[in-house]
């Protein structure tokens, strides 16, 4: 697990730096691509890639996702001082959803989380699952606010969203128990999230997008247990066509 952490993170940091350098180095077809779209209500669409780490007790969890997003700017510019901007409704699908967790191991519990045949003062040692998990995810509702900046190339935004994740094995890993015995998690999880970022326009109606999100993963107790991933921080890099 340590090997994954130290190999992926430096490579991703270099990739992100390269994206930023390219974005600011490319010549513009239009002198003011942000102003060209201001007040209009275009469609947005394009691919993206996410990489993230869990937080707190899940800091040894790592995530990689990729997919396609589509949205529609629904309002003209709403004037509200420094909060002025336009509302966009979007959604995405991620056929690539990968998670790396610590390898399967045994764990001591001072208070046993499931019934066991021979408890000892309420404590027990149980097998815990782990390893590599694969799945797909869809985020059908993304509420995004694109700020009405007067910048020519950069437009900041923030958003809130809710998604659904399906994994081929129950996630996150928990105590290994027989089918139907309390202790199992779920192959279905929900992913409420929020964050912000910037559109960096490289030309007219084309932008590279950089975002940072906080994501919570929970089964809403669809399984017998719901240990969840209380928080993960994810960085997204995407490319958007504004139609």
C-alpha cells in the first residue's frame, strides 16, 4: 500500500503541473474567451480524470476515476456582488472507478463488532478484507455556480453534487463474515460531495478544468454495517467543450 502511495502521488503532481503550464502557454484564438460566453447559456461536455486519497482513518485508501461530464448553463448572469455568476446543472458517468485499500489482514477488537462463538471479555480478533476494488459511478445531479469574473482566461466555480457507486465487491472492506451475518457492507454506496475549481480557457469555447473535491462515501446502511469513507480529497483534471 505504501508503494502505491509514493509512486502515484509524485506522478500525478507532475501531470497536474504540466497541465497548468500548457494551459497558460497555449495561444488564444479569442482575446477574451470568458467574456465571449458571459451571459450566454451554452452546453458543456468533456472527459475528466480524478485521483484522490482518503482522510483520517481512511488515509491509506487511494482512488482513481475517469469519465465524461455533460451540463447546461441555465441562467443569464445573476448580479450579486462578488457572488455574481451563472447557474449550471450537470451530471457525469464514470465507467472507470478504482480504489486501493490495505491488503486483507487480521484485526483485534476490544469490543467485538459481530457475534462470535467464543468471546473473551467482549474482545475478538477477526479477518478484515481489503485490496483492490473496481466499479462504476454516476453523478446524476451536479449544481455548479460559475462566477461572473472579469478575467479573460480563468473562470472560478464551486459546486455541490450527489452520486451513486456500484462495486463488484462490497465496499469499503470490513470484517469477513458468512453471507447474511451482521458485518457485511454493500456493493452500493452514495457519494455526496462538494468543492471548487477553475476553468482555464486555452482558446475560444475550450477550457482545461482543475477542481478539488471533498467526497463522502456511505451505503446509507444498505448493508449490515456502514463503516463508510467519511472523507476523501480528490483532484480532477478535465477538458470541456462549450457549445
